[in-house]
C-alpha cells in the first residue's frame, strides 16, 4: 500500500498509450486477470449479455422500444422477469397516501395546494 499511488500512476501511463484490445491481449499473455470496463452502450451491444438474457426489450407507455437491464442475478429455478413498466411520476401517490391514512379530502386539499 505504501506505493499504491506510484503503481497506479505507472499503470495509467502504460494504458494511456495503448488501445483496450492491445492491453487485454498483453494481460492475457502475461496471465494477469483483466477485463474490459463496459459502458452501458458496450453492455447493450455485447452478444454474451444478450445470450444470457441480461438485456430485455420493452415498449414504454408512449410506444418507444427500449433496451433495459434484466433481473440480476439469473437464478435457475426462479430467474425473474420484468412484469410491469416503472410507474410514471405520481402514478401511485393517491394509493400510498390512502394507505398511510390520508382521506380523499386530505388528498384533494394537497392537490389544490400543489403539494402533490
């Protein structure tokens, strides 16, 4: 740990002069575990992620087709799925407030006062 900053600087200088494929090939030849750090774009385009079902295609309420992360981890007997779309802002406000004991007139007042 005493020289961690020095080591990080040396690794940074070395990687700054190479592309990722060269770095990974060099690390593989040296038998050093290494892997690409993916962006969201990389993940969405990666065939392995697709093959594992890690990206799901959904259609939003306004008809937009969208790739989104799937349920993780993938469990053999209960892999999980996306069953509903995320709620729109405020979609469940009334139900939550009713459950918390607010009356319909309380909720109407909060709406009129632009609190909700």
